[in-house]
């Protein structure tokens, strides 16, 4: 099992450009999450999908959109990138939404110039 | 909403000594408290978790204690080794709708040989 995979690993964008971060899991998990990690601020939840067919906003959703394409895949889109979105983005999944262990992907380091 | 504080932000110990990291949370409805370890450039990985129906849990050199009344929980690492050097994150979550994982800002642990 690959667990949780993310593409790309690194990305540099110019302000105003758009991109989609891809995430997939092969553990048959129901719930998936997108976090951003900034120095000294821990992990902050952007969006989550408690189950296939549902998505909800987390703590910092502004400037992002998500799609739960199927049970395996959960993508994060930046429509018009801004320097404040420079961060490391982690996708995670868990078997259930409530108090289940989250497994993280390797992360995407995004720089917006 | 939930707020998780974590102390200290940095911690240096000699190899073989013990390390203690403390977290406090604000939402009394939170009932699941995981701890994650993140090595430099890697993904966060769960090392231990505790649910609100127990007060302490141990796994070899790692233990977590929970005080629900005071709303704090702590990570204890005994006989520290250089490979314990990493950033450690605590988190809190409840079962109610809208209660997502909220992470502390992290503690950078350095184990000096």
C-alpha cells in the first residue's frame, strides 16, 4: 500500500496563477483533509470531506476550492494564487471522521512569487 | 471553537533524560487527543493518542496523560535518544458536527548526545 500520495512535491507559481494539488489514498478511507503548515503555526485545516460526496470548510478556506472526485481522490485548487498562500500543504485521510487516526501524505511545498 | 496551546515551543534535553510537552485545550466537548511527530522535511506521523475515557496510555518509552477537569494533556518521553529529535504536535477533536482536528503550534525537541 502506498498510503496517501500527493502531487506535485514542489511548485512555484506567480501571483494570479492557478493550480490544483492532487491527493489520493489507497486505504479505503472515508474521510479526507487538506491542511496547510506555516512556521510556528502548526497545521491548519483548509477543507475536509467527511465522506464521499461531501465537502466542508475548515479553519482557513478562503482562496481555495476542493473536489472529492471519488472515494480515493481529493483535490485542492488555488484559483488565483497569492503570496500569502506560500506554505506546505498536507493531505490526510482517516477511516472515519470522528476521532480516527489521520494518515498524512508527504506534502507539497508551494511558493507563490 | 477549539483552541489548543502547547508548551514549550522548544525543548533541549540530554540523551537519556526525560522530556515532557504539555497541551491545553478549551472545548470541554473534545474527546480525542493524538500526538504527532514530524521529522525535518517529512510528514507528521501519529505516535500515540488518548481518548477521554482513559487518563493515561503508554507505549514503550512514550506515554500520554489526560486531565479532563483541567483540560490539559501531556506527552512524556523517557530515556530520550537522538532519533527522538523532531517537532511534536498535539491535537484535539470532538464528535460534534463542526468539531475538526485543531493542532497545537508544535514543540521542537532536540536531544543532545
